């Protein structure tokens, strides 16, 4: 009887905005007032996240890219096969 291996692989794709947090010099405390800190966020672009996971063996892989095109998708699948599913695979 041949050994059958079942693989459950899930994928999640998402896009997240990237922000840069800038903290200004804190305003010192004065009698009757607490110290204050002012924050400012600047937009730094968008990153596409590719998340692969197998909940049965507690494994996950997360990578980020500047775009979410079919070429990026194909490269992520290639990396998945090369590193996780078929480590000896050459291409």
C-alpha cells in the first residue's frame, strides 16, 4: 500500500500601506500639565504581502513585494516549491 501524504496549503494575499513615524521633541511637563509628544506619519508606499501557511504542521511563510502582479505570484509559487514542497527541485 503506497504512503499518501496530504498537504493542506492556504494562501492569503493582502496589501498594506507603509508609514514612517516621526516623533517630534516632547513638550516638557509644566505645573498643571502633563508632558506631551507629537506624532506625524508620512506615507511611504504600499507593499503586497503573500502569506502561505499549513495549519496542520504549524508552518507559515510571509514575503513582501512592491507589486502584486502575476509575475510576482509565479515567483512566490516557485519559491514555495523550491524551498518547502520540493527542496531538491531545480529551476
